[in-house]
C-alpha cells in the first residue's frame, strides 16, 4: 500500500505572500490545508461593524458541471481575492467560511442565502474565480505534463527502435530555431544518451517531438504568466463596469492555443503508441496490450470530439464551460500518455516483469516468455530513460512483483502515472533532475551564433577557398595573417554605429582587447606599423561580431579580403578589385548576382545639397543603407523622428536615393547640364572618377554585372570613395555576399603617412550556403575524403596493412586501410567514404603472391600480382 500523502498548510494573506497555481492544485486535491494569516483576519475583522442593512442575500454560484477539484480550486481563488481586496467592505466572515469548507472536504460545495456587502458581491462577480481556479489547475498540470511527456516519448523512441537523428539537427547556432524546440531536443538527447535501442525506423511521430512538445512548453508558459498576474491581482471595486470580460477574453485566447497544442500532443502520442505495437517484440504481450488499448485508451476520435467542444464553447462565450472542457481535454491527453508509457515499458521490460509470476494469457505462453527472457541479452537503455524505467519498475515490484496478470500490471502502472498519486511527485522530480543535471547531460552545446562544419561541408569550403586563393594570387596578391584580437583602441571609432557590435574581452594583464570585427582595420594597422607604402594582400580568416544571430547571420564567420594599398593610377585599384569580385563569383559558379555601386563623395555631396548638416552625414548614411531591407517611408520616419531632419530635407534625400540603373546610363543622367551634383565639388569629383571606372569596367566586359545605386551607403565610417556590395539574386535568400570600397584615410589613423587603399571582402559563409543548396537541389553529394584506395586486410594481421599501405603512401597515393575478417565491412566502408578502389589481401592472396583489385562502383574485380599493384593503381588513377 502506498504511503499516505503528507498534508501541508498554505497560508494566504500574509505580508509578501502570493497565491501560486501549485498551491491552488494542492488545496483543491486535499494535499494541503488553507489558513488565513492573522494579520489579514485582523484587517478583515475591522470592517465587521458594517450595518446589516448594507448586506444583500446572495447564492454563491458553483456550476454543477465542475469536478470536485475544479470547484475547490475556484473557491481557493475566490478566497484569495477576498483577502487581498483593499476595500473596507470586505468582512472576515465569508473568507473564514470558505476556508473552513475547504479544510473539511465536504462532498458538495454550496453556499446559499449568504449575507454579502456590495463590495463582496463585486468580488464574486468580477474575480472570475471559476475561470481562474480551473486555469490554475491547468497551469500546474501542464508543467508536469511537459516533463512527463518528454520522458514517455524518450522511452517510446527506444521501444519502437526509432531514428532519433532529428534531435541532433535542431540548433545550427544561428538563433533561427525555436528556443523551446531546441530545449526539447536537448532534453531528449539527455534522456537517450548512450541508448543502444534507438535505431533506424523513421517516423513523423518521433521527428515531430521537438516541434509539438516545444509548442506545448511555449503555450504552457503563456498560461503560467497569465496566472501569476490573475491569481494575485485585486478586484478594483467601484471603478464602474465589469472588469471580468477583459480577463475572460484574454484567458480564452491563451487557452485556445493551449488546447490546440494538447490536441496535437495527444495525436502524436497515439501515433507513437501504434508505432510501438507495430515494432518487433513479444507478440503475446503486444496482442494482449493492443486489446486493452483498443478497449480503454482514449481514441483519436474522442480526442477530436473533445477539442471540437472546446472550440464551440469558446465561440459561444460560455467561459466557465469552456475552461472546464480544456481541463477535460488535458486529462484525456494525460491518459493517452499514460497508455503510451505502458505500451513502451511493457515492450522493453514486459518479458522481465511478466517472467516474475504474471500471466500473459496462458501458462504455455508464460513459459515461452520466461525462456525467451532468460536467453535475451539485456538491452542498453539511455542514461536518462534507464533511471525513469528503473523507478517505475521499483514501484511495480515494490510488493513482490506478483500482480497476477497483465491487466493488473497495466492498472498498477497507470495508477503510478496519475498526477494525484503519492509517488508521482517523486517521478517528476527524478525526470527534472535527469534533464537538468550537468552530470547526466554532458552534451555540449554550440555557442549561439557559431557552427560546426561536418566533413562534407568542409570539402565544399576547401574547394571554395582554393578557387578564391587562385583568383587572388592570379592578381599578384600575397597572403597575410593577423591576430584574432586587437587592442580595443585599434578597433574603436572605425565602424560608426556598428561599433556596438565589437566583442570586448575581459581585462587580462592591463591592456584592453577586442576580437577583430573585420580584416580591413587589422590590415591598415599592419601597413602603418611596418611603414609600407604599397601592399597588395589577401587574407582568409575568422571575424567576430556581437550581433543577434539569425538566418545567414553569425557571430563567428570567415571573411575573404583582398586589399590594395599605395599610390597608383587614378581608379586603377578600384577597377581591379571590382574585376576580381566578378571573377570570384563567376568561378564559384553560384548563379546570378549583381554588384551595387556608389561613391561616398557623391553621397556626401548629395546630403549637402539636400541641407543635411555635415555632422549628421554618417548617421544619415547609416539610415540610407537600410533601404534594401526597409521602405523609404520607414527610413524617412527614422531620419525625421530619431535623427532630427526636417520632413522637407528627408523628402529631397528620397528624390536622390531612389535613382538606380545601368552605370553608364545613370551617370549620363546625373551629369546633365544644370545638375546640382555638378555644382558641388565633392559630388562633381565623384562623377569624374566614376566616369573613368565605368569606362574601364566596360572595356573589361564586366560592367553588365554592375548597378549604379544611389541608395547604397555602407555604414562603416572609414570609406572615402567608391563603395560596392554584391547581392545574390538566386532562390536562396542570403542578402549581401560581398562588400567593400575605398578607404584613403584609415591607414593614416595608425601612422604619420596617409596611404590610400581600396579593398573587397567576400562573405564566404553566405556563398557556402548557396553552394550547399545548389548541390542539394541537384541531388549531388560531396566526397569528403580524397582517399582513392582502401587497403582491405581480410583477417586480423595489422602488419600486412602496415606493409602494403606504407608502400602506397611512399608513392604519394591517397590510401586508408581496414583490418577485418568480414568482406562486407570493407565494402560498406568504401561506399560510406566513396572510396573508388579496394585492394583485398587475405591469407590465400598472401600465399599466392597476389591481390584482388575491386572497382566499388562497377563491382568489377581483377587479380593482380602483389608486386604490380602500385603501378596498376597509378595507371587507373591517372587523370
């Protein structure tokens, strides 16, 4: 027999006290008594001299359709509302009566012909005590359901031998995945960590666990947030009108979403139950269990019927019935999960449990179970699920394990999973300990905004880097490497409003450091430090930005930079850098793109013509630079309301920045007579420089890749001349894939000489996303290894592998070896790694002085002399 539940006492009305959903649940189910704090009673008693003439006869309404627990929860909420009311018209008599009723546990809760004051009547009518009482029960139970549902789903994954790889693919580190979905996936990995039962059976009921359970967590948190407010907010008496309707509407909205997730949760659980019954295992147990499930477990149809009722009552605005129906739906879903847990546990442990005296159906069948159980190798469960299963087994076997039949075993298991059971809290605590314990978890997590790259991704990256380096070196660039962090003073003041994204490091040793934001400022610092007057360099390295991660935006990522510093012919370096950019994007073969181009002096001249004060040039440029993501009306509002421009000035800016077109055509338009841009020295010089640049680009046959766009502003402070940005125009939405410009004053910030410079930075991470998507769309796989030959030793003699593989390595062949007696192990390894050739060597081959050469793709196999194998491989591997 289970130990009696220890009854606690919950005090209401004390200083700093508040009513929680857990307290409502405990009192409603008789796990706790309620007590009114003496200070609250003193305050309420002080109003007891209210004239009886001021009282009204009232019947306290408790709907008949409520369960006893729902009725008691409603009274707990009403009691608290009366106690915390600040009105002088609330007396102690009714709160004391309610508390005594709750503590005496009567079968019926009726309060007829109560003498109440107007203020007390207002609390009755406006507190929504039935609605909030049941919501408090839902709040408490949904938290428990979230934990239990994850644990049950974990056991089901093992019982059905399901593919659980979906749990490892949730968080890419870019902040794009739902926090709750990632949390569920991580908890599932903790529960299943080390399991040898999970397998390769794919199922939507398994892969949907993070999504469905994560959405339940989100909705449960919304209900919890709502209850924290509602349970402890006092009724504002005498303010006029009913205050309850707002509460009812808001709660209905929250509970409708919650009910929808309960429905999804129940359907998913039922699907997993079917998956378990269809998996391998003891057929006698599963046949008997299937019969019980069909007879007693709620069906999909009954689940749908209850959800439909919830929706209908919501539309009819029958709020008390509506919230009651949501609670009924939750209870049904809980029953479904209990049956899922039963099916999963008996599939995994049924043989052991029923082999200790229980009867499946017949003695003959029972004997088969015992014999099978004796021979069966013990399954290796997950570190988390094994603890949960052992806890349940200990409970089932607590009375000697002799329950008489499968029916009794199921009955006992279902009672253990009842949230009102005395042992349930222990189960819940154990589940929470498992998923929250650092010792159990030991599953590392990626820092937000970072990524790991698998071997296939690294193969794509290496190919891309090789192409990029080839283009850079073709143009005479040498490579440079700089530290990942710089003195903070080196970076600050160089990036305008983006300076807030610099990653600062803790003070270690007296100097303030920051992670590099880009590769351009370190390049400028290097040129100035070393007194260089000319330098053409490229660098491929990681940079760091304290940004909010999103799709395609990371906190750690590679940049590929090409820069030319020094005095050269006018616009020569600018032309070469843009030409290099077109070569890069063409040779990477990513698809259609365009290069937007503008001139910083043209922008400044434009702003001066429009009437923008010089001190606001940079901040207005930052606003203009957002035009690719926001409408001009939004940018206009920012410039006027946040940055202090007049509406007229903002509209004049709009007339300019909307200009966009073919470089030669738009340049011709801007240089027409009477153009205001020609009257401004800065913009006039810019137009002259662009004339030279566009002519060179036309002669190099790449001008059609360029778009002259006056809205391009580039927010970085150090740009002084031409600026540009490459945009991918294909299906994969990644935004800008390259950017750069002229920065004539940056190097001079670090030294005595002003060395002009121009450069380009390729957003390689976004380019790689495009390349990966292209391969996926073409249904192509990447070969992650360069291995051409697998030396396969059929046996266990490592020395044979050492000798033959070493001979091949000496001839610079790409070779791996494998020592195993089974031929298929070698073939599977070659297929998995896409190794084209296998050289087989076993005892017979050694004795005959031969090897067997197998083509993995065609399965062709030839016998070759051991002494000729290397020359033969060279011939076959020759390009």
